[in-house]
C-alpha cells in the first residue's frame, strides 16, 4: 500500500460496515476507538474486521471523548479482548499501531 490510511471509530455507522470490511481487506487500518460514539453493535464489527485482516484493527481510547455520548471505559478494552481473543487483541492494542505509525 502506498500512503498509510486509517479510518476512525469503526467507520461510525452500520451502513458503512460492508465498505469498511472491503477497505480492511485492501490494507486500510481501522481504529477501534470511540465505542461511545458509534451507532452500531461494536462486537460483531470488531470480529468481522479481525476476520478479514488481523493486522487491520488498531485500538485507541478516543480520550477525552468530548463529543461522544459516553467517554472511554476500561470495559472497551475488555470487550475487544473478549471478542477477538488474546492473540488478536495484543495485535490490536499494540502491534498493529506500532507497525502503522513506524512507517518511513
């Protein structure tokens, strides 16, 4: 992929998920952030993205969450771990973003 590209907040709406999955398959990274902002059930979206490309998800807190219906909660990390498991969660919480942001 030429220019690194990421999409925030899981794409925000359920209507965009099919395109989001296609983009993840093509190498676009998806920020698993702002769970209190989105208008969808987060768990199946996380699962679908991780199934398409385990290197696609990058978790973030979305702090300070000033425009979100609810701010970041520690349960957001627990949800990620529960849905995609410990190996893929490690990638989403650390490895994927590290690789993405260290590009030259």
